[in-house]
């Protein structure tokens, strides 16, 4: 009788698990890749509209940008960055010029691959190893399970070094010991998220003193939330002084209301005094708040910066199509002084030192996502106003210009689609360098490629900051 009942249960559970596997693809393309034989039936149906509200959107096809690559221009003199006049923004139907960046270390100056042994991974992170030279710690989402209809997720981690222009694990990767969480808030169309086991899309990065992991998991406050933990508790880091209340255990972060059902892509930042804040949204308006170590937060502080930010974003932010386009936060934050470390006259001041992050403009035409990354600088003192925004998106040398993908629906709106690069994290390349740097320091930028591969590029920080439009102009 138990066997008979078990078979009946399987008849119910098996289609549900298949639905779960397909549904995870809807999470902005960042959960796990659905097999090609299934994914071609579906698009990125759980979309974010121009107001950053999650909804099931119809698959209409507005005009698709056809980007070209702009010539590289030298960085402004070391005394500071000068803006150039913003080009007229006629919307997504016009060609978009890019700022192309090149690797400082690879033979062909293209981005390098990141390999986790024989494991397939996506959405990578790179931070310098705390004690070993020419060694980095890499982390990424385990992409593929040997189990049919798996709902179990994990993050791969290893020490890595360069070999033949590939950053690869020195020994086979292991799994970050992040505990699964549960939620009773996943209802209706998102009920399948309650079956999730394990973390998603971890961001690993340095704060001013400590490395952290920030990841998505089932939430106490909404269906899917964001958790933060001292990264040193998850790997063999060696001895360092720990602050017990500084995210020593996995802590769910809160936000000023209202919550979305699925929260993602948050990043923390630190002010000049070392206080930590959480940044939740960059569009249509910023949302950020003071963060306590128990995960609680104060009120939304962004309205204090609206007078400056609204004008700056109206001037420099790309205008979105009514459907199938959105703006997403992407990476962690870092702090940069806009002069050269090698310049003896370079001094850190409030007028030349800013927080910065990368956000991305997403389009989803023909069932294929394309992301264009932009840099945003904002002040490290209250009210944390935006200082500058990229006037052109960043193009990583080696990214495919013409994209052929099995999920792309042929048509005029998909002609000239480019390879999907999804930027996930950035860090200073040099061992011992944590949160703060200068324009002549080298950065790692890590990214996923077509939800199937991982890559990174090492560039001068100043190269990412070219073509900034200053809010004060």
C-alpha cells in the first residue's frame, strides 16, 4: 500500500519538479540554466518592468539596439576626471557607443576564462587570497546537477591561479557550507520557490576590513531575500580577529518597505566613518538605508538625495522601452580616489574619493537577454548623492558582437544581438587591498556568459571610469 501511495505521489510531484526547474529560469536568468530542449519553449517570463515591478510580461518585441564599439580615449589628467557633454539620448532604437576595456594580462588582451575544474558554474566572484601571492579565491553558482529535476543549489569555491591565461582551481572546488533556509511567504505563482534548497547567486567581496558573502535564499520577510555572512567563516581563511556581531553568522538583511516577492542584487556600502548601509535599488529611484549587524535597517535615506539624483539620472540614465527593458544593480561597491597612487601629490579628500558600483541595463528581445553595464559614483558622506554616471556602457574585449543562440527568435528586432555578459562582482587584484583604491590600481571584474560560462577581466580602475557624466555639470 505504501508503494502504491508512493507511486501516486510521484505522479503529482514529478510534473511539479519539472515546473520548478523551468520556473527558476525566470529569476532574471540567474538561478540555473534550463536544458536547451526545455528552455527554447520559454522566455524570461518573470520580468521587471520600467518601474522595477516584477510581473509576468507579454513577449512583445520593441526595436532592438544595434551596438557598436567606440574608440578608447585616454583617462583625464591625474588631477581629476573631466566629463564630456552627454550625447542626445533618443532611446533604445538608436545605436549605442561603448567604452571598450582590455585585459592587462592576457596575451590577446581579451577577457580570461574562469574554470572550476570539471564543474560547470555561473555568476563568478574573485577576491585576493589573504596570504598567498598570485592566488585568488573564486566562488560561483554550481550550475549543473546529476540529479533529475534537482531543487538543490550550492556555491562552488576554490583557491585559483592563472595558467595559460585561464584562472582555474588549483585543487578541485568544494561547496561553501551555507545553510538552507525556509519561507512561508511564497504563494500563488511563486509557490514553487518554497521548494528551493540552498543559496543563489552569491556575491563575495571585501568591505573596509572584512570579506563577506551576500546571497539569495528563502526569506522570513518575503518569498526570497538576501543574506549576508562573514566570508571567513565559510572557508579556511587562517587566523584573524573576528567581531562576533559583524555578520559572524548568516544574517537575513531587511529593507525599508515595501518588499518585492523576490529580492536580489542588493549591495552594502560603507561611509567615511565605517558605518554600513544597504543599497537596494538604483532605478527608477535609489533606495538605501543604514544597516545594523542584526540585519535590521533604518528608514530609506534616498529622498535626502533626490534633488541632486533626479536631475542627474534624468540626464544620464538610458530611457527604457515600455516593456522588456529594465535597470538592475549588479556588483558590490568599492571606494576609489580619483587620482593616481603613483602620484606623490595625490591625497585622499572628500572631493576626490567616492563609492562606486556597476549597474546594468537589461533588454529581453527575442527570448534573449542582453546586459549593458554602467558605472555609478556616489559620495561617501551623507546624503550620499550621485556624483557621476557613465555616459557609455562598458564593452569587455572579447565579447561576441553577433549572437547566435538557440533561444533567440529570429526577426528584425533581434538582428545584431550581442553576447550576454552579466557582470556580478569586482575586486582589487592586489593581495592585501580590500575596499579602497586609486585610478591606477588594477581591478578584477567577473561576469557570467550566456548563463553557461564564467569569465573575468583585469583592467585599470581608471579605464572603467572614462566617459563619466558629472552631476555637477
